[in-house]
C-alpha cells in the first residue's frame, strides 16, 4: 500500500497534467507489450503491433527490467507529447542523471555491457538509445497517438469538472476506485510494497496514463527536494474505453465513420464517448461553441448522443448506438 500524506498546502497545490509525455508512454507501451497476460482492453492493440518492432528498437527494449522498476523516461526525456522534443531532451540529459536512472534498473545480464555504455555517457550509445525510442514510438504509440491524446484529454476534462463541482476533496475521492481510496488527509493507493510519502507542501501532480492497467506509479526525484511527485492514474479503465483507441491513422474504420458522419462530426462523437461539455467539444474540434452545438444537435437527432444538464453547463455522452459505431460493431439495417 502506498500512503500519500497531504497537508492543507499540498491540497491547494494538487493539479492535473495532460500527459506523461510521448517518451514515457512509449516505454510503458513496451512493458505492456511484454506482459504474458494482457488485459482485454489492450489485446487488439497488441495484435496490431506484435511482430512489427524493428531491430532499430533494440537499444530501448534491451533496457526493459527483468524485475523491479523500469527506466524513468519522464525524468530523462521530459513530458512533451512530441517525440522529437522528447528525443532532444534525452540527448541533453545530464550524464549523472542517466547513470542514476540506469543504476536502479535490473536488466538482462546479456544487456549489461550496453546499459553500462549508456550509463557511462558514451555519445554513440546515447544516440542509439534515442533512435531506439523513436523506432518503438513509431510502432507502438504513434499510429494511435491522436485517439490516445483525445482519451487523455477527456480524462483530464472529467477531473476538471469534478474539481469545479466539488473541489480537490471530490477529485481525490473520484480517482480510480479499484486502485485509490481517499481517507483525508491520506490518499491510499494499491501498491506492491508499503510506502509512506509526505508531500511536505509540494503538492501532487495527477497524470492520466495510457499504458497502465489497474495500477498506479508514484514518480518523484529523491535527489531534488523541489520536484513535485507525480501519481499516474490509468486512463483506460474498461474494454469499452480502450476499444476505440486502437484504430491507426488511415484505417478503414475511421475513414468509414468519417464518410458516414463527416470528419468533424465523427470527431465530436468520439469526444462524446468520454463525456464532454459544449465548450470542451468546441475546443477539441477547433470550432466555435455555436458550431459545436450544431454538431451535437445532429448527433442527438440521430440518437448517437444524449445531452444532460450539469449545473450551468451541459454534458454530451455517446449512446449505446453511438458507441457501437465507434467500436465498429454496429450494423446498418
């Protein structure tokens, strides 16, 4: 059990991040890919990427742990959603930081010489690692990143709505019920070992994370007293929420839905699968609120979404029919 102790100052400084970044999600995708028993929401994804990793990905896959914690690419490459920016950060990462991160990873003995070369600051080794990160990202994350970012944004938006309606206390109480329990002033998180963490006024950053399933991780730098700990929270919580993510760009399902509804309206339906307000929908579609309202009216008239009022705003949610269209399981009479 992980027990995170809050003070009043910590509660005031708790916030939600958009993503752990492309680099960290890529590394976690590799860990997910290597699991013997894969959760149902990720099985379609693995069937799409299995066997497609090129040899160029080897420098990163060689650093997967055989036991214990893995490499913290958030610390090494930052939280940018852009893989090119992540690579630049990785190439600039201080040698002492790279060495420290690798010292905590138990790699396969066959890969120890390679891990030592990276840890010792070999320039060519660092560039090979960066190339491995790009190769892995190209296969396991990039084809699904647009839909994945939409999912992460939707989870973050839901956290924001909960916070606005009930404050940080309601937000902490609403986090993954299977993993997290809020017992003020302590947040209890299911964890493989007992850990007590006192935030000490720094607060906590909650981060919705794609390639996690019914587990959380606390990421913090024990050598930096000013660093704010980050708690990962799974963004995929059930088969339905995961099913719509694994259609790579340009695949037939997305094209068919776009041809049927129009691409903007199809994107509106995808957003409504996670629930969103008109203002949120307009921001995600890049249109004005009146234009977003026109799209929701058309989807509502087609019985693809429902609309309910939440305080001063409205919440649009996909119906069963709408979800079937998104999942590619619907049929046309």
